[in-house]
C-alpha cells in the first residue's frame, strides 16, 4: 500500500478525532452552563434544570467512552459519473462537521451495511472496501478488498480481504471482550440487522461469535429503534458474573449505556447470588412442578375458619360467625388478583361486615348508632388486636422470601402440599430457614412474587393519577425544550423522566434493574441453553411483547435443568412463533483444538453443532500426565507463560479440585492468579466449567478432564465447552485416564 494512501487516511482520521474532541467540549460546556444556571424557585424549574443536566451528563459519558478505533473502515461507492467514486467512512458512532455534513457513518445505519455484506459477486454498489487498523488514534495499516476490476489496474496483490479479521483473531486477549464492529462478517451482519419483532434464536457452535453478535445486535436495535427502546431499555442476561464482567465494556465502547446486564442469579431485585445447587436439586427447582407447588403453598395460607370466633373490641366481646370471614374471602377470590392484592379486598369486605355486626350488637345494648358512626367503628375494629389476629390468621400478608423460606424449612407443611412425593424427593428441598438463596431459588422467588403481588399495592386511582402526571410532565418538557432552543437535540420523554418530585429516578437502566415488574423493550439471552423452564418463565414476564434475541448452542448445555432443544424450551411460551439463524464459521478455536474437542464430544454422544474453523495455530493439543495434579498444573502454566508472558490463561477445574489447584497456583504465581470473576483481571484465571462459559483466553489448562465428565450433570458437554475456550493453546492435565475420544 503506497505510503501516500496511509498518510491520507491518517490525516482524515485526525480530522474525525478533532471533531470528536470538539463535541466533547461542547457537551461539557452545555453541562457546565446548566449546572450554573439559576432555575428559580419552583420545583418544575429545578426539575427541568436537573433533567437537562442528566441528559448532558449521559452525552459526555457516551462521548468519553468512544476513542479507540473511532473509524475502522471506508467504502468506495460508485458515483453518478462513470469511473467516479464516493467515499464513506464507517465508525463506531456517526459524526457531522460544523455545517452538519456527514463525515463518519455510524456502523448501524443502512448506508453502512455494504461494508459488512458486499462481496465480489454482490458488491451492493461498492467498488472497494478498506479496513483501517489503528493503535490509539493513529492508523497503522490499510487493507483493501477490490470489487470493481477497473480499480485493480492489473494488480491483484491488493486483494487482502481477511487481513483485518485474522489480525483480530490472532490478537492477545485481555480478560475483557472487545467489540467486533470492525470485523463483522456477512452472516453475522445479517443477524445483527434482522427485524426487532418476535423471537430470534441464534444457534452456533463454540467460537462462532454468538455473544458478539448478540451484543452488537443490542447496540443496533438501540440505535435503530431508539424511540421504543430508550425508555423501556434492553435486558442482557448471561450465565454468570464472570461472563458479565467479561462483556461489560462492549456496549459502552459502541456508545450504548442504556442496558441492564444481569446473571440469572440477579433477576430478582435485592438478591444477587452465584450459589449453585446439586444437580438433582437444581433439576427439581427448575421444573414446572414448582409452579403448582408454589400455587398450592399460597392458597394454603388463605384459611377460612370453621368455628365461631370471639374478639374483644374496646371491651365489647363480639362473636364472629365463620361464614362472615368465608364470605369476605370469597369476594377476594372472585377478584382473581394475587394474594396480597386480593387481601386488600378481603380486609375491606370483612371490616365492613364486622362493623355492621358490631353496630347491631351495640344497638341491642341500647346504644344509638347511625351511619355517621360507622367510620369510627371500622377504626376501632382495624386497631383491635383480636381483629388483627382474626384477619391475619385467615389471610396473612406474605413476601416471596418468607414463603420460600417457610416452604423449605417446615417439613410438615411441605409434606401436606406434596402428598404424592416420596420423602427422598421432599428432602431435596429441605434446608434451614436462614440458608442463603441460590441461583435456582431466584426463579422461585419471582414466581412467588407473581402469585403474591405487592404487599402495599398501588390503587387504581393512584395509577391513573401517575399516568396523568406523566402526560403533564411531557407537555412541560416540550415547552422547556422550546424555551432553551434545543429542539431536535433532546427528547421530551427523556427530559420528563427527571420531573418526579419524590425520588431521584436514576437512569432507565437503574430504575429497570430495581423494579421486578419492569417490562423491557427487548431481551437478549446468552448461553440460553442453560436456562431451566422456571427461568424461562421469569424472562417471559420481563418482556410480554416476546421480543427476544436468544443465543446459544444446545450441544453445550451442561446445566441439569437446561434445554436440549429450542422447541422444547420455547414452545410453552411462544409456540412455533420463533425463527432460527445459524452461525457456521468458528472464528475463535484453532482447527487442531476444535477437532479434538469434537472427537471427545461425539465419543460421549454429545450432539454438537458442526462449524468450520478458519485458522490453525502452531501448537497441537498438549496432554500432560503427572502423579500430583496440582504440581502438574503449576508446571504446565509455567511452561505456557514462557511462550507468552502477556496473554491471558485460564485454568478450568471441577469444583472438587478448585481449592487445591488454586492454592498451588497462588503459592507459585502470587498476585498473577485470580479466582472466579476477579480472575479475569489477572493474567491467570482459575474457573469452574460453568464460570468459563462464553469466555475466551489465549491459553487454557483443563485439569483432570475425566473428573469434569464424572462430576457435572452433562459433564461431557461441560468439558466440550472448557476445551473450546482457547484462541491459541490447549493443555489437558491428568493423573489418570483421559475421556473417550481424546487421543493419548
């Protein structure tokens, strides 16, 4: 490539960075001006100022996240005059100059799609495609793909279309996932840009870029459907905290911060757990049997009395017929509302009936009672200790946490709810009341919350009042935007989000994460094959519109309650109303490693998803045998670090060996070693097979692979996942026999 071309691209990209810096400074000036402004004495004025400040803060934060690889490509398109070209630069955000002329296209706009989809056979109007590789803010290399023969001028040496992709694949890992915005391939791009509606399932084997496609699709949808998704948000669900830490920088680097990232252990507000159950316990808790069990548990806490009850109301002994309470309960059941919400109706009806009963008794004693007295009668009843006991005994308010704790700790109650179960099956659920909640419990808590409802339900009138206030806030926001002269730059609905008086709302993502009843505009689920039927119910409640991007590989399912087919996982929720796209090219795993992993999986009857590896490295799969496992792992890690001292390395080991292997590595390598999610920030990470799902490393050491097969439900699938994490080197360390299918 002529040096003049490289110099020209460097000069152009420098102008883009200069414009980016100008926009950052302008956003900061706007923020500073709003902060300094005197909003006046009314709450409305202060709210307007704070709302504008929040919008500018988000804009400043967004622009600061974007720096590395601002521009990564250029399209040369056919112009109206024969032989002429139009140049369009492609980057992670869109930029315009001071005259509002586009100087950089956002990779998500339709005009940029040819950068990813054009081929020599179907150029889509492109004459050439150029990849710009950079370090920091400087372009260091140019690679061209020529689609128009006129540009070749007899020189075919410039056809270097895979250079950028292969350079990206060979680059060292850092413990954090990078965006692939510069190297999205055509089959990936078609999935990323597919329509928002409905359920899209993306199936692909290890290394095919499922996670990257899912995240870039989220960024694309947030850009293309901003009006719909900006206020409702996007939920991204991953299998573990390690996974979330690994991917957390991708969307901010693409200019998107309006997402909620959550593991399946974080889907119930106030609970954040990574504790896993034994396979048999997880399988039971993840089954749909728990829906019926929880329903019976809630109904059993609504107990109609069978005998007369005597209550003391300010010294007046009142005899309450059982039928009075049963009638109030019947009125509550007829509402078909959740337990705590229906309890409001029960209390209201019961207190009204008790007030009439008390009034009749007082009249029989010679007291004069008229309609105006019923208010204080109801108040006397409401504050009576005996009446409280009577009503709460019949219909006690419940929280999801208490319901689940009681269910697991009270053996006799559980037995009464499960007459058809064996003692061994009930024992799977038994535990102490103060035991911490597990990942499997999160779906049960959410199911219980759905059955119970809020203990302090918001009345319909209050909901209507809030809706009317929202309309007024939006109208006020529109007027404020006109007053400040920022029409087209600020969204009225976003500005109105800051007008609430009672509390600081926070961002859409923050509000959504704290609200169990929040419904998202779109939900992305990664490693979705691991979800139990109960966990799928949680996610479907989070998105009643059924707008999902679901990515995974049913061959990699290792969870006891996971899915072995997409139809089986989705049929109960969406029927056959879902579409399947497949990724067929393995970009991550070297061919020699992929071959061994697939051989092992097939030998254990794991129905793997076939894919084609695009590269091979110089290192064959390394089998290490030793008498002392910990010592052998340490020696293997030390040997690998002599090959590459700056890359990332993962030691993947089953739970039973985790502590011993981790201790040996700490003793040898000290602070270079980390465990679990924190390990991703260290050169050497020690992980379980579940924690390693969805991650990638330069090198991987799998300790005692046969034990992974033996100890984990669907252990061969878990080992297959572990073996396909490396981008360069795989070491298998064992003190005994290797699993079937692995050459010794």
